[in-house]
C-alpha cells in the first residue's frame, strides 16, 4: 500500500532524528517502504539539460583529443589519393598503412597517374587484387594491366587511356572493399578484379599476422574509422602494451613468410570457413557498390601452379587422405596418360594443402556464384592456363612459383580481360583498326617495354622467395642466397639494389640507360628509357632527357616520336618547335607550319621558330606570311644568321605578287 501524504510528511519531519525502524513502527508500515521513500528524499532533481551535458562530455573530450592529435600531426592521414602537378592524381604510395600495423616494409602500389578531372571520351579502367594483379615478380611493368593499356592505346590512338592498377602484394578483399568507394568516386568505366589468393594470409585475413579479429563486420567498421587520429592512438597504445609482454624477436624473410601467423589451416576448419565467408561477404559488398554506381565489372577466376608445386603442409585425414597423397597420385596418373583424372587429383592436393597460399577451389565457386547473382562476366583464367599447358595442367610453364604467372602468363591474362571487354561491349566503338586481334596481340607482346633489367629483378625476387619459408625448411644464409643470384655485371648490381631498396625501379633503369649512352649504345639507351616513360608517361623530365640527348646527336628522326608523345601529354613551345623543324626538313610543309605556328602561340619570343616558320611559308608560296615571320625573327634577334638574306628574298617575292 502506498504511503499517505500524512505518513510522507511524518517521514520528512523525523528523517535523521529517528531510525527507519522506529519510524516504520510508529507509522505501522514496512521498514523497507520507509527506507525507499527516505532515499528518494535524498535525491536532488537536476534540470533536463544536466543529463545532456553529461552525455556530451565524453564526445567533447574525444573531439578535443582528435583536434589536438591532428594539430600536432600525430599518426597518418590515410588519404587514398595524392595529387601530382595539380592536374594528375594517383593512389597514395602509403595506402598500405591503412591495413598493415605491425609489418615492416609494407607493399606499395604502382604509381599510375590519371586526370583529376576526367576528360570527355576518356577510357578509365581500375584494377583490384593482390600480388598477381600487381604483376609480382615483374611489377611494375610486367603486370597484365600494362598489356591492357597497350591494347587500348593501339585500338584507340586518339583517346585518353587511363589504366590504374591499385593491386598490391599481401592484401585481400578487406583492403579492396575499403578502397572501392574512393575508386568509384573517380568515375571508372570498367573495374577488373583478380583476387582471392590472399584471403587467409593477406592483411587482416583469417590467418594473418595483421589481424583485427574474425568478425567481418568489426574489421570493416574499424577500417571505416581508421582515419581518425584517436583510433590510431588507441591502436598504438595497445600495440605498445602487447610489445611489453611479447618477444622482441623480429620476423625476418619475405613479406609472404612474415604475414603468415596461423600457418596450418585445415580444410573445413573454423579458420578455413572464416576465410571463405570473409571473401564471399566482402566481394558481394563490392559488387553491390559497383552495381549501384552503374560501373561495369569483369571478374576472373583464380589459377595457380598445380603440376609443379607440391603441397606446402600436408595433414593426414580420414582414410589416409592427405595433400601429399593426392599430389603423388596425380603424378602417377599423369604418367599413365590420364590427364583429366590427374588434374582432379592435383586440384584436390591444392585444396587439402593446409598452408593457404593458394586459394581453395571454393573461392572460384564464390566468384562464379556472385558474378551470376550480379550479372557480371568472368574471365576463365584457370581453364585457359590449363589448356595452354602441357598435359592440360598448368605448371612451371606459366607460373614462376606457386601462383604468380610468368611474363607470358601475365600477357595471356591481360588478353583474356581485354577480349572479355570486347565480347561484353564494354568498350566504345573504335575506328577501323588495320590489324586483326591476333596481330594486335603480337604487336603488344613485341613492344612490351620490358627489358633484361626487369627480367633480372623478377628472377632475383623469385630466387629470394624460393630460398625462404615455406619453400625451404632450412633457410640459407644471406651470403648463400646472394651467391645463388649469380651477379655478373652492372645491370645485375642495379637489380639487387632495387630489391634492397637502395635504388628505385625508375632510378635503376635510368642509371643503366646512362651507362648505355656513355658507351654510344643508343638502341639500348632508348629501350631503358622507353620502359621508364611507359611507366611514368606524365613525368615530363624523362621526355626532355631523351629528346635533348637525341637532338644533341642530330638523331632527328629518332627524336620525332618522343617529341610527338611528349606533345600529346603536355603541349610546350619546345616540342612544337622541334616537331615543326624536323617536319620541315622532311618537306612535310603543312605539318611543319601547323607545329611552328603552335609554338609561336605558346612562346612568341623564339627567333629560331620564326626563322623556320618563314622558310615553311615561303616553300608554301605564302610570301607575306613568310615576310611577317622573318620580321619577327629579326625583331627578337637582329643578328640571326641568314635572316637578313631571307628577308631580302622575301621582299622581292612579295613585290612580284
């Protein structure tokens, strides 16, 4: 029964003077009822905004902390893009710091530039994936993205072609999903995806050293708030605490070996299923985003070395089934000529391999299922690589190791993607191309801008990889590995410097190019510089270097293609002048006039341009224009050699008109 007002007043009067028990006895009510009402009298009522202030305090504290950390430039910005020359942009070289928190020597993406403001009619293609999509061990210029770019430039010579490879070593679908919104903002025409091998040991994967747990929702949420400095501070503090109670031993070796935390992941185990689920969930979210943005997508199934790569870790299962047993049985069946059955056992051996460096077959099933669900096409890389291999089973013929293709393999993969773009009508109608598809393929392969130095860098990377875990159990000493590299000459030394991060890829090529030039070997000089220019077509200094070196040697015909290429990416008075002068020497008068006039519009104070323009006009019988041009030449430089004589002849010619 509730207390009456009279009872409440009595409690208020005697509260603190009499005990609760005595008050209850006097009022003949339960003592707990007296105590409850007494406690309520002690509570002070606050205005409603008081609770709002209490709620706001932690948010204000976080805001102030975030502002302070940002003011003192703590942590990293985690921007996705960086601007170059105020006109171009590229994936920031530090993008991997979003996903790697403990690993030293993080991977870097290719520095593929594209216009900040997309040009009308431009064809813009983005590529997503791991090390195979990045072109390892031949990155940056051995990847299938380079093949696609060359084919596009061949078919659409007058369009702006932008192929941006965002793939990186040791990343998986978590990273791809995180990058995709920023990519979609750049208005891609086509998105190409070759991914799935890194789901277990790639950054944030189910068995990776870099982990945020096995909850896909939690990992993606953490990635979405990663750019906040407060989050970075909390993460850094946690890592520092962990380091205090962990071994100080540094993980050495290749990135591949350092990333594998949970090395043995048996088929259908809990960790195995986590990897499968994270891949399917993240890929579904990616395709959903792309479909919503109306972006065309091409996926590829995954291929790997089946015939020549034994299982890394074999676990005996029921009825003596194991990865090693399946692999050995595949070898025996192959010797008996039953290629089809042998292939099934090689695939089974790969799926049973407890070291998940090669994607299990279930990944390909997911790719086809989601492609069908979202109505996107799939490149059949796996069956194609098998079909092009001896015995119908891919091995070392198209693979450098367990899953990275050879240069020929990457070109095949590029062709598959390009042909699929054509088959699906993903590309605009092209003006008639003289070459057939087969001829285009041959031309691209023959002009791949891939030199012996690139081949050596790739060979060294594979040699180092295969002398580390898991390819060998007893690791070789650094000196033994160095001997296996078999260095012979200056080019080999440059390749090693690239691997040791003592030289950038670009600098190594330029150093070798300069060595060739010093020896008078212009052909090999140009091969190295072509390699650099193809990778960095918007670094104008490289064009200047080549053009000036050729002009100094009076190699005008060889300089002309570089001048024309330079003029397409950046119109300058210098390039227009020299194109005009060279065309004039070849008696291409109209083209000479076009470029010389273009040069005067950019720079009206070059006496050499006006002198040559006067000559071009006179050859075209435009004597009044020629006289005006020579007058300008003499106005700039009254002592220009031959200008007075030409002026006199032009005066006589104009008088006769």
